[in-house]
């Protein structure tokens, strides 16, 4: 007996491409991304103003992380999001966060702002020998010497001071070491104090304090043994 032939499966046909619907969705998605970037710029400016006026640096980070979720409430007021799936929300939210982060980094650095503390680098001592000032680690008692410290900042160092109880220094302002200085010491962003009469034999603890033009400050402690 002949076998019955099974029903012939119908071939798959692709749905008709609706160019108008596709164009509408692409335009909408592009507008949503542009708005997300604009929204991030507004949030970044608000965060920048908060840091400048109220010094709430820690809170602006939380604002930056939370702000993309605000798009969930704002976008439906401006665009048709009824057909949005999870991936449709993820794109503008991630773009908003990345744009906020980029603008905050831009606004947190010169020329807009300076949130970084001054940085201390090497500390050096110089004594005069045969008419020349040479760097040294050994200083005898009552020997004139120059104490030099390097202080750098993103924008501008306002002042550098040093204190040392045994050395009778109380917030003594250090002088900026210019390029053509009498000690022939070379380097950038150097500040110094000249101990004309040297110091007595002892162990000294120096505290350096630096402040930049934006009010950011930093300190550094060093020990120096004389004799």
C-alpha cells in the first residue's frame, strides 16, 4: 500500500519591510541619545556648581550614578517610549552616564576648576663649598644651608610654608626659587628657605604646608639630622 504523503510545509516568508516605521524609530532613537547627552551636560554643570559653592565632592558622585535613572521618568514626557524594550533604555542611560563622567572630568580640571591637592616631591639640602652650592645629605652644626622642596599643582601653587619647633620656624613662608637664583639650583616648582646661621646639632622635624589658588591644601613631614 502506498504511503500517504505528508502535508507540504509552507516556506518562510520575511515580513514586508516598512521603511517608514524603521525611519521613525531611528529618528526617535537618535533624538533620545542626543537628549541623553544634553541631560548629562545639565547634570554635570549642576554638580560642578555644587562642588564650587558647597564643597560636596562626595555627593556629586552619587548624583552622577543616579542621574541616568531619571531618564526613565523624563523620556516618556518627550518621546513615545511605549515600545521601548530593556535594550532601548540601556543605550541612552549608559550614554548619559558616560557623557556626565566625561564632562565632570573636563569641568574638574583647569581652566574650569582645580580639585587636586598640591603634590610634594623631592626635598633637598645644599651647602656652600669652594664658592659653589652643592647638594648634600650631611650638614654640620651651625653650617649655612638651603632647604629646598618641590611642590607642583594642576593650576597654581598659592603658598608653601614650613614649621619646625626646634628650628624656631612657625609657618615660615618659603620663597619661590627662580631660574637664575644665586645658588645655581636647577629645577621646576622649587621653594626654599635659607638657614643663614645653620642649626645646632639635633634631629629636626619639618612640616611643610602647601595651598593652591583654589584652596586645596596638602602637608608633608620630613626629618633632618644636623651634625
